[in-house]
C-alpha cells in the first residue's frame, strides 16, 4: 500500500512574461486554460475515489507559476482545498513557482491556505547558465527566497535542470551542492529537452546549442543524484515523465528523453559499483547483496549489469535484502 499520493492540478500561467529558452508552457502542460474552481473540486473528488486508504494525500498545483497568478485567484484555488483539509481528507498542499514570485505577502496567503511545500524552479545556481537560459532571475534571488521560505516554516523544494546552455557536469554538481546547502527537502532533476516553438529550438537549429545524448545526461545528473541521496533530499523525479505533458511526438525535437531515465541512471550507478569489484581471475560464482528496492537497477536496464558480470563470473546471483539490513549502502553510493 502506498503511504502517500499526490493529486495533480495543472494551473498553466496564461500570460507568463518570461521567456525561458527551454519552455513552451502550453506544450509542457498540454493545457492553455486555467481550470475553474468547480473543475479543481471535481479533479480532487475524482482522484479521491481511487485513492482510498492512503494515509497521506496531497494536492499539488503544478503547471506555470502558481504565485504568478493574481493573489485573489490563488486564494480561490486554496479555498477549494480548505474543506478537504479541515475534514482530514487531504493532508497537505504543494505549489510550484519561480524564485522571484515570492514575497512576504504571498507567503502569508499560502500559509493561511494550508500550503506546506513550495517548490521553486531554481534550474541552475550558476549565474551564466541562468542568463543564457533567459530565466530572468539571479542566483541571489533563489538564495534569498529559499531563506524566506525556510524561515516561514514551509518545506522547500528546489528543482534543477541539467544540460542548459552553458552548463557543465561540474556546474550541475555545484548546483546540487547549493540546493542541499539551502535546505531543500526535495528536488527534481530534469535533463534539458529541446521542445518545439522555444528559443532553444532556434539555438539548436543554428548549431549554437547541442542537445545532450542520454549518456551525457546521465553524466550530468549522476553526481547530483548521489549527492541528494547522501544528504537525504527526496528526489521526486528524474527526467520528464510522459504523464507530465508530452510524449516523444512532434513537440520533442531533441534531447535525452527516455521513459525510464531514472532506471538508466541507477543502472549506471550500480554498473560503476560493480566495475570496481577486484577480480583478476575468472571466478565461478559471485553473490551480490543489494537493497531489495534497488534490485532492478543492480540487475540493470535490459539486465545490462548482470550481463556485464556474467562475462567475468560463471554464475551471478543477487541476494535482495531490506535496506535497513544493508548499512553500507549509502557509503557504497558515496564512493562512486
Ligand atoms: S519556465 Fe519560464 S517561460 Fe515557462 S512558465 Fe516558467 S517562467 Fe514562464
């Protein structure tokens, strides 16, 4: 039984004044019109039918920047959720927004509307990457607002992107370290995709931007992933998921889109662990102890890790055990 579930409500920002190079918000959300409060209530009620018995239910306002819409509209949406919270049916609210769309006044509105988590699209904590990506905010904006959010008692989420214009694996690693230092409780790692009708499409077509391959995206994302794991920052998502808006159809022009990107990344993590096994001679058998929830990654996407090991050992056995019985696990991860 799942311990918690999220009811997503997409609120596209109909007139976002910004022009981040990677974003075509209508394509990302797949919807251009904000739902009415009646529609939001209906979305929640429909999800509740299928989520019976789950101890923690959260409503998440995703899409554009929630705090970019008029305050009265934010309050109207939050008021829809209030009765569910007061009756103990919904337990928390999450919103996502831009770092420069938060003020003390807005935080007060969110607080009184029972919002628990504020997720900021930080994307990078490198000034040049932010500038080249047309984000329209600075590193300092992210840092200042992260402090405010923490000081007001919200849970802070900081999303990052890898492979933006000007980004390098080192800058992505630095961004992850800063996200941890800023006290984020959760994060998402999104490798950059080239989407139709964006400025990144123009840069890509002119040759001024080269899209990451999947292997490169893993290289950019692996250190951030391991740093977050080690620091206990919850990694909500790695890679864009089809449920977030589009499949690899006409909208997606280039970039490391893969429905199982997280699996590929964790396959690489375990591959690097297994490559370190020191075994000069071909041995008969090896038994590999792995936390049970990591088993599919230890075996690898398409059993690639198992096949690699079978070239060195006649028999390869995996012994899945509960993570608590595997105290070396996080240390092993940090060795990579
Ligand atoms: S990613 Fe940038 S352009 Fe897209 S909705 Fe957010 S702020 Fe606006």
